[in-house]
C-alpha cells in the first residue's frame, strides 16, 4: 500500500469518516506489521482491538431478582391513591363549609339591609302618625 493512500485513510479514520472496507484495510495493514515508524501507535491500537475481540468472560453472573421493590411500589401506589382520596374528601368538606359560611354571610347582609329599610319605614310611619295625631287635635 502506498504511504500517501495510507496517510489519507488514517486521517479519515481519525475523523471517523472511513468506510468499513477502509477500516478492514487499516486493520489488516497494522496487524500484519507496519513498517512506517511514525504510524507505530496505530499498530498498537489495532493489536489491542484484535486481542480485545478474542477476550470472553467465563464466570457465571448471579442475578438476584428484586421483587421486594416491586411489592413496595405496589404498596406505595395504593397508599398514594388512598391519600389522594382522603385529601379530596377533606378538601370537599372544607369547600362545602366555606360555601355555607359565604352563603350565611350573604343572608345576614341581606337581612341587615332589609331590617334597616324596615326601620326607616317604621320611622316614616311613626312620623305620619304624629302628624295625624297633631292634625286630629287641631281639628277637634
């Protein structure tokens, strides 16, 4: 392989722009013994990749199922649902109490207005009776 082509492919490899065929060419060249001293680091890199590809893990992996978290999650969801229902119940009671207080205040205000109007009317009627009594005295 020519050095110019090799350098171009190495530059493309560094930029991550090589095709699979070009990477295979690089791997074959560097694992077969590169004779270019300033590209020696790539030879080490491709030898490492070849060794890492052959490595396997032979020990058994023991997986412990964690069912307790799933059960806890179910209980948490049940507790959350109960809490939401309880808060809705309490909130509804408080809202109803607030509405009743508001209605009571409105009724009290209306009755006070009615009472003051009746007192004005009573005073006007009392004044009329006073005039009538005075006129009756004068006429007799």
